[in-house]
């Protein structure tokens, strides 16, 4: 069972919940049949609690929202993206992590 702190992202709410979010958003593109996706789910649950109020964690089911997966160039799952101020922020995240 996913943490209640994790937001289910859909085609209808993605812009509001992720692109226009006032906090950075870690987006997990996943599918029910994906073994590795199930393996990282507990880690995401833990992060949701640890970073509550600082980072929003959202999940996109690629089987139900293929348009979002295509829009963000998801070619394999799980795929994790960081979105901040409506933009992908992975490079900045990596720069901070390796500084």
C-alpha cells in the first residue's frame, strides 16, 4: 500500500500537482506489472515521510497515462524525474549531490 503522502499523478492533475507545484516534485513513472517498480516503492514511501513539506512525491501509472510517459520521454520503468518550477531539475540535483 502506497503512503498517503504520495500523490497519484494523472493527465488531468499533472500540470497542477507537478508542473505548478510550489515545491520540487519527484515523479515516479511505474506500472503494476513492473518488478523493479515494486521494489523501489517502499523507498519512495520512506522518502515521502522524510521530506514531507519539502518535496512532493508523485506516481504516474504509465499504462493508464501513456501520454505523460511519451511527453517526458520515458522509455523504461521505473523512471524517476525531479521537476522544480515546472522544469526537469535532474542536472541541478546531480550537481548538488556530487559537489
